[in-house]
C-alpha cells in the first residue's frame, strides 16, 4: 500500500482543521440563534462581515461585499419594523374587542389614543363588575360603612341663591367669618355660615366670576373673572342671630346613586340674594390680561396679588397702586389655577399643558421658576400646605403629593375614578378634599390613604359636577364647604377625630 508523502499529509491536516473550524462556527451560530431568535442568515452575515474586515481580499472586492451585506441588513431591518407595526395593530384590535365594541366618537384618532380609550373602557367594565359583585355579596358591610360615613361626615347647611353654577368657594380669615362663593352668573355672594342667608352681593364684573379669595387681615375680597380682570372690593357685613339647627340626620337616606332631573335643583326663579346689599364698584381693578382670568390669590401680607389667565400668563400686582410687578410667562397652554404659600413668598401655577410651576419671590431682586411634570393631562389645581408640600390634582384622575425639597417624583399618588377639580387641604390635620366631575367628594390623608366619601344621594349632596372646596378649621358648625355646577354650596361637619380613628 503506497504511503502518503509529507506534503500530502500536511495538506490533509490543514483541510481537517478548516473543516473542524467551520463546524465550530456553525455550532456557535446555532446556539446564538437559539438564544436571540435571529435568523441564521443574519448571524452568518455578521460573521462573514467580521471575516471580511480581517481578510486579505482586494479593497474593491471587499467594499462590494460589504455593500451587499449592508443591503441585506437593511432588508431585514425593514421586515423587523413591519413586524412590530403588525403586532401593535393586533394589540389595538384585541383591546377594542375587549372593550365590547364601544363606539368611538369624533374624528380619526391616533393609535395611542385608541389604546388609551380602549384601556379606559376595559377599566370601566372591570370596575362595574367589581361594584356589582360587591353590591350583591356585601350588603351588610356596605350598610355598616354607610352608617359610619354618615356619622363622620354630615351635611349641615345648603347655600342657595346663585342663578348659575358655582366655580369656587372660600372662607374669610378675619372676623366676622363668612362664606364666599363665585358664580358663572357674574356675581359673588357672601353668606352667613350658621343661617345660610346671603349677606352681600358683588356685581362689579361683566363676566363669569371664576374664583374668590379673602384678604388675610382686612375685610377685602379678591375675585377673578371672565371679563379679563380681577377686582379687589371691600365688604362690611353684620351676622344675623343664629337659628336652631335642623336635625340633619332626618334628611339622610341611602347612598345609592340616583340620577336627578333639573327639577330637583334649586329654583332659579327664587333669588334669596335680592334683598341683601349689592356692591357694584371695585376698590381696585387689576387689568393686564388678554384672556379670561381663571383664578387669583393674595401673597403673604396681602399687599400683592397674583392672577392666572387663559392667555398663558400669570401676573403679580401691587394691590395699592394696581401696577403690574411681574408677568410670569412660560406655560404652553391656558392656566387653570394659582395658589400662594401661607407663610412665604411662593406661588404655584397650574396649566392645561400638564405641568405646574413654582415661582419664588423671596429674593426681591430676582425670581426663579421650577417646572414640574408629573401628570398626563390638565393640572386643574396645585396648592401649598404648611411646611414643604405641594398637592396637585389633574384631569388624569390622579392627585400627587410633592416635597418641595425634592420635586423629582411625588411622595404619594392617589388614583381615582373621575377627573379632579380644585382641591383644598385642611392644614392642621393634613386632610385633602377632592371634588370630582362625577359629583363625589372624597377625603384622603397626605400619604394617599382614603379616609371617607361625603354622603351623596337623591336628597343630599351635589347633583352635578363638584367644582371646588374649602376648609374652615376653626368653625364649630361647618368645617368643610363644597360648591358645584348645581348652583349651590354645601356646608359639612367632619368629625375629624373619628375620621382619623377609623384610619
């Protein structure tokens, strides 16, 4: 048998090595394909691309091969993008089917909006199922909770006299302590808290009165209006003798939600405020805005006032001279609210651009601003509490509690089932009142724990959207007031010790 020469033997060994190396590469590519799920051709193309970079091929041949591999890669990339788009469309269709085929009104919506709408519909369906289940299996527990809620939160007085919806409610900080309401009927009314009688009417605006705030030490009121102005006006009222309070427990009934027709609302023809004094001229008129003035508030000390407008600006005024001190610009859309810190020269403004801004006027020579993005829809209000906290509410159905020392993320988030309007915080007890679009008013603590829901039925509570709220911590009769688009304000007695004990 002939023997192999040395050169043939060496050639065969080199060939076996190349074959072994090729098998090794195939196993490596196969394992990578199993891990990543990528096509084998793409992995081999990547390997060949690396091999080309180290090869001794002429540069022209190598560049041609690299161009061909690049075209292959782009083709795979296009296929991958098309695959992702098809998956998104399948998810959207599945979510629409899960929403029980609910019709989507309006013009064409983007895929993201369809996803949000379908997700919301699914959430509503889930909530309805949960509510039905609880109602059918926990009647004893529900009745116990209702009784407890009524014992803690009781309706004391209704304030009826406006001819249109009430946007805002406020309580005077000086004696005599009166209630103020701002209405779309172009007027603001002052009320006796104990008797429910109107004491004075302000009729100086020619547009909707959107907010009312009382001076910290004088009998002055600040109102913001749709007539593009804010007015400072003086009042002098005398409180009537208190009348015996009616037994509110006789008015209480079941908490079941009952839809009420317009005939259940206060009679618009009856005007209890017609016999009270009318104030027609302001002490000072603040004019610089080019749009609706939606809110106004006093800075600490009461010598300056801040206004928020739909013209996307907030203005700081000297009240005595009516001069514009600062125009605060930066919001991308209409402002919805403004609030001042009770002890420091700080202002917070909220906007439809989903942000709220903190303005610092503690240094007279400069004023700084910080922008905070934590919501996904209109920020309807942001308010200070004593200390270093800000509470913001939004149409995205959340309320967030922020620490001024670290505003990067909220320290607590409250999620609800309805859009939230102008919130108010009981400073002493740190209780947040949340008025909702769905006519409910809920109470939470600063850590986000729900404390109570104000009783609401066909005979008591608001019959339409609840627009605002205000605490009066020192008043013995009513310590929480709410107002709504049903043209009435309501005074509530909240048994705070019992409320906190239940917590």
